[in-house]
């Protein structure tokens, strides 16, 4: 099954329980690092590519964002997100759009070159070719205003020992090489567990900034893991993870022309 169809199927099947990921150790770490990367969002407009049920979109609203436009390939995820927003009585504070974020999004009512922040959390983990990956980068940069900020989670080491058991909440059942990258089967140990297939190119998980720079992103930085409260409170628990981190939260800025 092609990657986009596989992603839609996997996430539709896990939509109901996916929010539980935020309670797992890796989910808590991810959330804290993203909030550090986002910083003060007062008055900002944000585009959340691959935003799923809106976990990080809601965090951005809590940090002061005025609106978040969320795009995801999974109708199941979007439905859950819409139901959560309805229960909060927030109307269109978060707008939900269904689309493949590796393809042009001009058919959606989005703001080209006008968002203060574009998030792309885990989207690069479903790019099995440079064509797909570059399509994602085009959308990130194409919707950011000059000087706007990119924030995203990516794979750091798909073969990290931290993924060999469920200590941190996620494991990899298998990892297979293909030219230029790896494919893997990931399990998030929610109740019930969630499985999905991913693909990551070496140009991403190696930490290279080549593509960021190619598409006009500068000041590319990995948010320090030690800045997260969960790590500060229990560094011994996170020791194995910190030796070879499996994920990284990256922030960058769209270059001023």
C-alpha cells in the first residue's frame, strides 16, 4: 500500500485512542519540547500540518494563539479533533482540513505566506522519497510569512535502544533499510496499542539541515532535551533515551528576503 493510503488507514484506525499518547513518557517529553519551541504565541496565527486530533494545536491556543488551521490526511483524526473543539465550545478557533500535506494545498482556504508559525510534527516520518519530502517542505515554507517560525518533531534515531522496549511508551517492531532511508513499524503503547508504518529519509533523521536551508529556513536548532521538565525531574529515567534520542523537536525561521 502506498505511504499516504497506509498513513490514512493506520491513523483512522487509531484515532479514538491516539490522544492517549500524550500521557506516555515520550508523549510528555514531545509536548513539553514543542511548547518550549512555540514559546509565547499571543496573537499569532498558526498552520498545523499533519496535526491529527489537534493535540499540539490546542497547546498553541493555550499559549495564546488566536487561530490554528489544521491539515491532516486522516478523516478519523479530524473528526475526533472537531468533537473535542465542539465540547470546548470554541467554534472555529481551530479549523480542520483534510488533505495530504506532501501535495499542493491551494484548494484549501489557507493563508499563503501569512502564518506566524507552521508546525509539522512527525510529517517527515511518512516521506519515503525526496519528492514527497520536498513537497512537505514547500508547504511549510510556502505558508510561512517572512521571519515566521517552523516547529516540528522528527525521527532522530530509528534504531535507538530507547525503542527496544516500552519504557518510554513507544517501540519499533522492525526497521528495514531502503535506498536513502529506513521504513519501520512503530507501536505506541496506549490502551489499546497503536501500530503504524513509517518511513524516514537519512537527510532527516541524521540531523542534516540541508533541506531546511534549500527551502529558505535558517537558524535551525534542536530544542535541548534537558530543557523539558520531565527530564529535569528524573534524569536517570531518561538516561537511555538521552544517549541516543529517538525523536527531536526542531525549530527554524523563514529567511527574510
